[in-house]
C-alpha cells in the first residue's frame, strides 16, 4: 500500500513539475494569451452578431504585447477615412477583410488600404474588421455598401480564414433570429484551457493544431472551406466587380520552423486560387512576389514576432505588390482620382 502511495505522490509531483515547466516556457500560450493575457475560445460566438463591426463614431485603443495604437471609427462602425475629400460610390473601392486589412500592427494612417490608395490613386474604403472572415464580410457588403451603390470590392483572404471556417462554419452560422452559432467546441477544450500539460499532450502527442480538432477533421474542413469560399464569392451580387487577394503571413517565409502552420496551409490557399480562377473570379496571389523578397533573415523587418501581423513597412510592401498586380492584370478595375 505504501509503495502505491509513493508512486502516486511521485507521479503527482512529476505532473505538477511538467505543468509548471510548460507554463514557464510560454510556448503553449494561445495567440490571445500572448497578446492580450486572456484565453479566448475560437468556438465562442456569444459576443458576435451577423453585422460584425466596431462601435460607431468611436475611438479605439488597442494595446498588445508588442505595440499600441489608437483608431477612429465612422458612422458604420468601420475605420474612419483619413481622406478629407468624400468620394462617390462610383469611384471608390471597398476593401473587405480581417485584421490585416484593418491594419493591426500599424497606425491608422499606415493601414494597407491607405497605402494602397496612394499607390493606385483610387479612393479606398477600409472595411477590415479584426477577427472577420469572408462570411461576415459578405454581410457588411450586403448590409452597408451594396445598398449605397458601391460597385467595386477587394476581398483579402488568408490562412486564418481557413481556421475561422473550422471553428465557425460557413453561412449556416447565421440563425433566423439574428443570432450567431459556431461549431461545437471539441470536448477537450475546457481541459486545454486550464492545463498546459493537456496542451502539451494535445499538440505533441495527439498532433492537433490550435483548432483542437484531429488532423483528419481539419483537413476535411479546410478542403470544404475552399469550396464554400468559392460558392460564397459566386453568390455575390451580379452588378458588382471584385478581386480576391490571397495573402500569406510574413512568418511563412521563415525556414526550418518545425511548427510552421502558415506554410503547411498555403497549399490550401493555392487550391483556392485555382478554383477561383476556374470560376472566372478575378484573383491575385501575393505569394509569388513575397517569397522573392522575404526570408528568415528579414521577415521580422516587415512583421511583428509574437503578433504575426505586418508592420507599417510590411503593409507598404503589400500595397506595392497589389498595386502592381492590379495595374498589370486588372487595369479596368482602377478608377483614377480626379
């Protein structure tokens, strides 16, 4: 009996030691814990509505581990235009996307839409919302901009949209009562949230990524996401013109990273590009030009290490590439300022 007690005591001490060691390493912290010191479940839809925007006519202050910036919103709950001249809906392009379009990681005057507007000399509206995805963005298009007569749109898609789909689902998330319902969280999540030992077992033993789903399920849902994205873009109003921008993370170009999720997922984005083009949807893939410019030695010159977003220099580079591609491939899409 005493031997069993000793084994239990030793086992408990070992588990406690491993738990403390994992916590101390910070390697198993989630994105929200690293940047906001709080655990946020990707499966929690309690704070979301179909029209996913910020508070209207408000000031926003965001502080993360590596940076802090202030932003101003307009009457729609989107970023306020820094251009004092109000442009008509016929001449403007609405830029839809997530935090990379919004400009997380840079001041408001250095967001991608602002920098791209300077490149193409065409009025751009920043309709990016952190944490958004193509299904939320379609609601913004349908609810705000299409009724106002806007005809031209840019959508930016990246690997986080694949995981948004894994955790949130597609259009079925929008319930009839204007509420949102995401996919059910894996049963392991409550334990994952509380224990770093469970996190270690989840990632190192079970080989699951931060969706907490099995490899088989994540692969199936990523493939399904590609088809649903194409179907979503095909369902946009027929009287508008739009271009899909496929955007890598800067960390994708870091070599010799054993847990480089971005690189593993870019093949799905390449597949998305192929299917969009097969459906005659205008598409620009930023990867070919970025991989000639970014590498292990310089990618942190263009992005933040912990946060992963581009900085002002990185957004300027994206703007240059997008401007070149639009001018070369879709010149009719650009309307010059008067």
